[in-house]
C-alpha cells in the first residue's frame, strides 16, 4: 500500500495547488485525506451540497474537514437550475458534473481533481465526458489505483468509518430515467434509506427506487419474514402519508433505475 500512496504523493507534488471534488464517498474522501496529509501543495476540498446529496455524506465531509483541518468550501453546484439535469435523461450525470466542475473552477485556483478510479472507466459514466471537457484530472487513474486498492489504503490508515463504506451515488440515481428530478422525491428517498439502515444495520446496500410502477425498496440482504413484513408495513405507511404507491421490497440490483444502459447506483 505504501508504494501506491507514494506514487499518489509524487503525482500531487507536481502541482503547487489543486482542488478536490469531495462527494462524501470513499474515493474522494480518501483522496482528500491523502492529499491533505502528504502533499506539499496547497489543497482545497470542495463539496457540493444539494437535495441530491445524502445527508450522511454531507456530515461525513464536514467531520473529516474538522478533524483533519481541511480547507473546505461547501458550494451550490447549481444543477437544480438546469432543465437538462432535471429532465433526467440517460446522460443526466453529464449535466450534473458539468455544473459541478464549472462551479469548482470558479472558486478554485490550480487543477481540479476527482476521485475517479480505474474501475470507473469500465462503466457508463457520462460525467467523465464533462470532466474531460473541463480538464479535470483523475489522480487514481494516473497512478493505476482501482477500487480494491482504495479500500485497502483506507483500511491501512485506520479510517474505520470509510474503509468498508459501500458505494455512495447521488440520490438522483434512484429515480428512473425519464422521471423528472424533484427535490421532494430526493428528500423522501433519503428518509426511507436512513430509516432502513437504522432498522437493518447489517444491510450494506440500500436503495429507495422511484419508478413508473411505484416506489420500491432494494436491499442486498433479506431479513427473516417477520422483520421483512414489519419493514414493508412501515414503508407502505410512509408512502401512503406522502401520496406514493409502495410497490414492495426486492433484492438490490445495481443501476436498476437506469434505462438503456448500465450505470452505478
């Protein structure tokens, strides 16, 4: 692990200053941690807070910034003012990242870095096109670091709160392609997912999906029938109170709200 971190540090030290887009997921969190700890450069961490960001991710970024003395700026990326994003097309992430990187560039000096790793290059990620257009750099890719490396490095440095953190895609990824992105829907998604994690702490992946057929909960580990029934009743009540159709609980499937392709989520 030390060799990989040394390569990252050497990469960082090519620059006098740079900014890191920190979402709250393990990739960008670890990148910011390592840059702030080992780089000689002036490092700025930028977090875009919006209805699409899970509350837990926002709190995680703030906690690390306080504990490790990061230079953190919280911004509004402005994607909710962009109809192209709100219409939720197949390439919604392109518009999200275009807005994000534009805002980061406006408040930063030097290069902008993302937490993209080697494994991300094999997935359909329209946001990478936005990054390319705006010359955003990917230190993990430049130093041949993949997702398993990232988890291993986080564990090596004793970052117990993130070294087993599951994927943390934005809440908009739960909304089926073509259904307009709505802040109220995303708030409801966050509420359902947080309450499910509290009820089933052993479950790793939790997704509340908004689809044309109604609202589904997806989890990667099914509890026993009694607990499942209780959870189903609770979610049906939440949906009814919010004027939604509850369509049931099913097994977690990566990207199941995405139509005409394969993506994270």
